[in-house]
C-alpha cells in the first residue's frame, strides 16, 4: 500500500502559487537525500528491481564508487560530510558520541548533536544542538550569499537533520518522543502537527506484515544469530498497534519523513520564490532495519523496494506542483551483514567481536600486568580508547605501550594507532579508493575529541560482542563494506550515466555549489567539484 500518499492526504497544506523563473540553469530547489545505511553493495544489488523513485534517480549520474572515506562510518560523522565538503577531522564530528573525561557531569559521553551546557527540562535526556559541528553547511553558505534562500531539514534521526541542516536553518524537524520535534525557536508550520497526528494514527492502528514479492521471498531464509534462538531473515516488518520502535523499523517511517518534507515544500513554497532553496532529507528506516535484521535478508529487501515506491510518490507529488528541483542522493555509511549468514555463504572470516576486547577487560589485564589499581582506559574498541587522565608522565607512556601491545596481539585486531602518529599526517584528499588505513583513520581524527589510541578491527569482524533482538549488525569500520556508498546527481529530464571513478561525499558540496553558481571563496574544505556531471560546470 502506498502510505506516502495516504499521509499527505492527512496533512493540511497551503495553496500552491505559480513558480517564479530564475533566469538561469540553477534549479529552484536542491534536494539532498541521505538513505541511512544504503551501501553501494545494496544499491547495485537492488537497482534492477527499482520501478519508481529510485529508478528515476538512476536516470542521473551515478557514482557507484562513492565513499564515506573516513574510518568513522557512523550516522553522525557520515552526515557531517555530506553538505559541508569536509571530513570529520575538520567537522569535528568524530563519532556518534565521544568521551570527554574532563566534562563536569557524571556521564562523560558527549552525543554529537547535544549541547552539553544546556539546562535540561524534566525527562529530557539531552538538548539537541549543532554546537559540535565546527564548519558551515551548504545551506548556511547559501543564506550567507542570499538571505532569502531557505534551508530546511527533515529526518527520522535528530543527528541526521542537525548535521545536514547545520547552524540556524529556517526549519528543522526530526522524530522525537511526542512526534515531529525541532530544536529551533521558529514559528511551527501548520503541516507539522498534522503530520504528527497522521503518523501517530498509523502507529496506533498498526501496520500488517508485508507480503514477499518473489525476489524477496528468495532471500527470506531464517538465520540463527550466534547459535541462539534469535533468528533473522524472514521478518515481514509488521508494526503492532502502539509499537513506535517497530514503526521506526518499517518502511512507513521513511514514508512519514517524506510526507512531512513534501508538506513543507508546499506550505513554505520552497523552490517557488525566485531563489534556490535547499531541502535536506534523512531517511532512517534502512538503518533501523539493518541493525535489527542485517542487510542480506528478506527484511532489507522489503524495506528497499518500499523505499523505492515512497520516493516515487514523493517525486510525483513535486512534479504535480511544477517544482523545478534537482536531487543528490547518497548515504552516511554501509554495514556488515550478520556473521552467521555470511559464514553460510562461505565468508569464513566473518565473526562476532571477542568480548575480551572491551576497554574494561583490557584495562584489568594491563593493570594486573603492571601491578596497578583502578581503571586505566575508557572508551570502546574497536574505536577510540582514552587513557585515564590521572595517569601521567612515564607511567602514562608505559600504560599506553602495554594497552597497544595487548590489542595488537589479539587476532581480531588489524592495527592500533597512537594519536600522535595520526596527528602528524595531513588530512587526506583526492580519490579515496586506495587510501592507507592510517589515512582513513586520519580523515576522522580530531585532536580534542579522538582517543589516545585508535583500535582498528580486522575486516569482517562484526563489532558486536553480544547480539540480540534489535541489534545484530552494525558499522563504523574503515573497510569498504562500510565506506562505499552511492552518490547520485539527478535532475528530471537529465541524461543518465554510470561512473566508476572514486569520489567522496565531501565532493557533494562543491559540486552542488557549482550547480547553483555559489562561489566558495577559497573556503577550507576537503572536497572538490566533480567534473563532467551533466548540467554542472566546475571552475
């Protein structure tokens, strides 16, 4: 069933007005779409099956070897690269969350999209904010050039909307505890509460199990996870009445995001007031499905085919309003499938993370060896490992050496880098296809936020020690199943092309800037304008 159309019908929309010609080749509306956890592997696999929105997008210029080039292949770092032109080393968004052991609160973990200085209301876990994002986004640059330009972001996750919308957007909406929520002090568009009520009604009613088309049915074999009774592969993404989490792990979640995005286009008259506007859309359901069921089962098949239909409805809606729009579609990261399913396919290297690699366990091991008491290290491995700041001088050197040795000797660990050796490297640039491991780490290293050690697991090690319901697959590695993402530039009526050269998500901003004639004035960014994209002329 087409749920985007149903949800649009439940949203009160302002009357449309005639479009205003710009007198140039720049589109009136730029739409940046990020499909969370859509790897190039998935995109290539399902492209022949798309019949609607993604089939239309595939009529554009497809860079199948696009990259989230850095090691930090997570939602927040990935989204921070898409519209800033910069790697996490420059954006400062080194992870979804990082440790600040000097933070004056009990919880030392800093969420990438929170204001740690905000006074929280009762029941509020954190205050959403872009304060940690150290660079401007495309929307900010557009408004600096022309204050009449509008910058709007809508996403399933707050961090996706924050990292794409940046600082001081005109509107920013994401799903919260009570429906569509914003961190901004702005007049609330009429379509937002209506969209919330439409989504809540769907959740309250529930959604029946989806039927498998033939291709998905062939992928729906049940797989036991780590020898347990928990199985994945044959789920049908039903939403029991009142189950918000199941709603987020279903195609209906993306449909709700697209419904609100379309409603805001019409109510705010985006792309119809004489200047180029920007709409950023973060579609999160693919990531929730991937974490819950993995990327190679029947559930992901149902999700991607439904996403194709929902995007088709969205584009058809815009076409009906005569909006002159151009689209870039990409992702924040890929993912590694469930090791048990990979093993069954002959990928013998796939394995679950050894619990002995936790910083708690390694701290105990090293403390016993050195005759020390107390916690020596914090953080997570693989990833950023922080030395206890109370340990100083020669003892700190000894502890770091022993921790590095302990991790390096484990068969699941590929490499361990010290912060000083990574900091000495320049931020890498150019084609990321064959970057060294150290370069991938450097692209997401920030000296004030990254660890004293960066631990890298071997390829095909799923960084989950204890999988369970809702969490059987993840990402965050420097390996290509996490790094490779599609990057597609499409404008209705344009010429299609498939390109195989390696490009990066940081190249999106300078390429879109060229498309709309926005000078970057020597901005310090990592990306470059991609040449020979139809309709886009690089300087």
